[in-house]
C-alpha cells in the first residue's frame, strides 16, 4: 500500500503520532523521516525531543530496540513481532532472539463484560448455559481471556471470550502497518528485498484467523476427527452450542506442562516413547492431514503418563498443498544427496529468489554448508543451528521463502529439536523416510505423470485455440490506432513530490517578493486613500507585515523538513 493512501482520520493521526514518538525515542527517527511521515504529522518537535532522548540513552542492540518499540505499541505490534521471530530468512538470530522474548502483557477486562458478551453471543447468560462458571479468568491475552467452567452435562470446559474492542484496534493498526510497509518498500531499498507488504498481508491473514473463534473451533474439530482413533493423542472437543465468533468453548485437558518434562525429574513419563509419539503425531499432520498445528511451543502440550500428548490452542494452523509438499520433498532429498543446484531451482520455482541474486554463488555457499555436516552422526546434529545457518545463507543472497514453507520448516525443526531432547538416540530419518519415499513415489508414479501431462496438454491446446482470436483482436487495435504501450516508472514518486514541493515554495517566495516590492512602492507614495482619507503608506506597512508572516511560515516549513542549510 503506497504511503499516500493512508486514511487521515483523527484517530489514525493520533495513533501515527504515538508510533512516531516511540520509533524516534528508540533510535528510528531516520526511518520516520525517510518514509515521509512529515506529510501527515508536525514531526519537528516530536522528532527532536524523541531523538534527544535516544541520543542520551545508553547504546542498545537493534533487536532490543525493535522489541521495545513493539512492546510499547501494544498487542498488534507484539503479535507482529512474535510472527517475525520465526522468520530466520529475513532477520539475524540476535534480532529474532529478542523478538521471541516478547509476551502479551495485557490485563484482563471486566468479567461482567465477558459475561455480557457470552449472553449476547450464545443467547443465554453463563449462569443459564453453564452449571458453573468461574468469576475470574485464569489467563488473559491480547485477543481474549479464558475461564474454567462446567457444562450442564458435567463436562469440564475452557471458555475463551474475545475482547470487545480488539477487532477495531487491530483493524486500525493493520491499516497503519500496511501503509508503513508500502512506504518502507518504496523508500528503504535495504528493506525492499524482504517484501514488507507481503509480510504484513500474510500477518493480516494469520491475525484474522486467530481473532475469529469459529475458525479456531473448526481447526480443533478437524484435528479431533483426525486423531479420534489414536488413544495416545488427546484433542479437546468443541462444544458448538456454546461457541461463536467471539466465544469458544472446548473440553478441558489435564496434564503436565511440556517444559517441566523436558527439564527432567518425571519418572512416570517414558521419554523415549513420548519423543517417538510426538514425531509420529506431526508426521501424520504433515503427510496425511496436510494441515498442522503451527504454534508448537511447550505451553501448548499437556502430557499424561506414560506418554499421552494433549494438544491445545489451534489459533495458528498451516496447510500443505500438493505443490508445496512435492517441492519440500525435492528440497529434502536434494539436500540429503548434496545437490544444491536442485535446491536453488526449486527456490526459483517458488519465486523466492530476487533478480539480482547470483545463483552460482548461492549454489556454492549451499554446497559448502552441506559438505560441512556430511557424515556427522544424527545425534550430533543440532537441527536448529543448521536451520539458522541455512537461513543465514539464503538471507545473504536475497532469498525470501514463502510463508507456508517457513511455517512448515519452523514447525518441523521445533518438533525435531524437542523430540531429540527427549530421546537423543531417536532416528528421525527412519521415522520420516517411509513418508518421504511414499511422496516421491507418488510424485513420479505413472498415474501422477499422466495426470500432469494431461493438464499441461490442456493448457497448451487452450493457448493454441485462443491464439488466433487474440492475434486478430490485437491487429484490429493496431489498425484503429488504439495500440498502447504502458511504461511503469519505479521510485520516481519521491522525486515528483520533491519537485512539487520545491515549485510550491518557489512560487510562495515569488509572491512574498512581489508583496515586498509592491509595499515599498506604496510606502514611497505621499498620498491619501481617496475615499477613506487614510495615508496609503499604511497599506504598504500592512503589506510588509503580511510578507513577514509569510516569510516566517516559509522558513518554518523549510526548517521542519530538515533542509534549512
């Protein structure tokens, strides 16, 4: 979204002013100036005072400054930072490390308001539709807060209630984020390669999914159906009669937190069996369901002895299309057999490689990285470190991975790392190989090849069939003189704006000079105004005053732009 399309309502301008202050105070005043925020706000005093604070403050790392900005700006920016913290392909590890520390610190809203929301959404008050309902929430986040309750049938449930004003807040902040991303893509070449607009649009889709509790309930039901015959995996049941877009009621799962199990000391837990079942659970999601839980942090796993896994919070899920699954398999197989050229070819197919990237240099660096870990025993491999190094290589060569692929890789690496912490002897290759071989066989099976060939031939003959009519239409346009050649310029908007501003100031200065000259002529005249009998010289003095005020206004505008000298 280009910067000039920002809706300049009073609330938006107030929010922008707050964002400007926070950015400048944390040392990002130069970014504010470069994306032309001065077009909407009187930035002179704001930037000077905020930048003075940042200069006097002790030096802080880039990651901490970004985290501080997002923390001060509230839930939308905190969630945006949390989303970025998984993108090792667009930021360095020290920045991501600071972003991962961000948590939602939002006080709960009034429980009476939550009860009224439930009454409005469900049609009955909590006292009518639940046998019991806690007076206070046991958890609170930026999107909503959570209560323990019991249904009329005696089921223990968890009830999530959305904040009443959260959608309006998110809508306004997303509007500003889109505008800032568009401005950054236009005026900050060093950020343009990571496609800020695309990142914000993907974040918007993710946030809409998380805010709509119907979407989360639907995902929960799909997982419950997929694992209904697996006694080792427990997915909460959705109570649809007590669920709406703002209220979500699901069964309560009890168990030990995963983080405590990873730290040890739980003799009743079979760690090896738990590690294997965890991998099996995600293998089924990746290869059978083609849908996976995309937020696999320890707080979303509840473990029961000896190795039963409870999975909760399906606000963030990812899907794997047939095309993405095939490309992912090709990447994995190519890396196993140390064929970096194939990996680069797949990245080009994914439109992840920029035009200025040197493919030979990218192949060389990937080969060096694969050679570095060749022959190393699996139990000695640190998958997170390897993923970070690969991400560093592709970031160095201006490669930006699609969000879906990043989510898959991030989730896979996280689960593999947790499983190896539970059982360092776990053979991940043996667990994944059957599914990978099945996918490869399916991709190159005669049936698949025949189907792909048929689709390709259909597209080919469609082109041939439509080509004569398209050519005839083009020749008609040429014959009527209606053929047009459209030329699209890039990055000239700023030059046009500066020329427009300069010409306005020049015209303003000419008007001031004309007023001064005219006033001087009037002042030198010894005559009276024929009707009022007033000395004409007073009109010259008034002209001087007007010219002076206009001159001060012009000087202030130049000073505020930072181009006085």
